[in-house]
């Protein structure tokens, strides 16, 4: 009996260290509040990553980072990379204690990348699963949206 209790407590301890949280349209304010906690310094240690294609300053193709993105997010086009490249790129700049906040076009890539990151040791991974267009529509008055690529901080996927 004692061994079973010890095993259960050990499992809770090991699994309790990683936090992955997704946000939907219904909880967009909570997602924005999370971003603002980092932006105001209430919480520290974060990287914001937009996983959509970069696009170009000239064309600003629809649905790309260049067309519109949340100020402060950097771009990593996950479609041009793979798990190893992304994790290597991120770990080259940020340790696994850094919170990672993700957005993509439709919620597909954020789930995949969140899985990669947690499997690679990242402890705090957050994402908005309804995609960028939904976030922009719902949070237009809460977040600052900009266009262009001069602030992309582009990862090797571009």
C-alpha cells in the first residue's frame, strides 16, 4: 500500500510540472489577460510565436504574418520547418522555464507545436486554438495588431 501511495505521489509530482493550456473564442479575454500579465511585468519570461507563413512587406498576402499580427509576436513558419529545427531554434534562445504563447491560422499547428515543446521539456505552453482571424476579431480592442515584417524575429523556417 505504501508503495502505491508513493508511486501515485511521484506521478503527480512529475506530471504537475508541465502546464499546457488552450484558449478558445469563449475564453479570448483570458488569453488576452495572460498576454497582458507578461506585458505588464506581473509575470516574466515569455516568448510569443506566430506560426503562420511570413508573407512579404510588399504583398502582405492574406492570412500571413506580414498582413497582420499581434505586436510582440515573432514569426516561425512551422510549415517550412520540422520539430527538430523548431525545438533547436527555440532552445538556442530560451530555456525550458520560459512560457511559450502560440497562435496560428486555424488551431491545427498550435496543438502539434505545443506537443513538441512539452515533449522537449517546456513547462508552460499556451495557445489560442481558434486561429488568428478569430483572435483578431474578438480581441481587436484588447491587443495591438500591426502589419509588416520588420519585427518578425524570424525563425529558420523563413
